[in-house]
C-alpha cells in the first residue's frame, strides 16, 4: 500500500555535545605527520621484565615471590562449611607445632594471625 514512515527522533535539548577523544595510533595531522606508535621493543621489554622479576626474587630470597604463605581454613556458616579457602595467617598453635617463633615466621614470609584458634585436630594437621 504505502511505505511506513517513522518520525525523526532528535537529540534531547539539554545534552552535552559529544566530543570523544580517541587515542589514534596514526595521526594524519600536519604537526604529527607520520607519527605511528610502534611496539618494536616488545621482545626487549619482555626480557627486561623477566630479569626484574628474577632480581626481585633473589633480593627477597627466603620469602616466597608470590606473597606470604597462608593457611587453609574452612569457611563459616552451614551454607559454606564444605568449602575451604585461604586464611589470614597461621595460628600460634600451628607455628608451635612446627617449631617456629612468630617473629621469625614473619621475617621469612609466613603470615601469622595471633587471634586464630584451632577448634579441630583436622584443621591443625592440615596446616602443620
């Protein structure tokens, strides 16, 4: 019969003027003619990052590189009690069972939580 014509929807009256600034990799502007961002130094950067990681591991040697050593603890409440997670720190009883002093444990990268109490032998054995 006829074509369906939709009314033109115009932009709202009180809207900010869109002026998005895109990060162009190639700028054809006269002042930046031929400026192209290249990544030819990618293999060298990869190598330098690896060497920095190795140097950091050597400098903090007795400590683990991936952060402090943390215990495995059971989650609270009836809904989550079948799950285990990473705890805040080892209890003083666990450190005593291993034969470590709490001050020494902190210096070698073992986290200590003086408030934590072991309620079961299974939890104590799991972390010792």
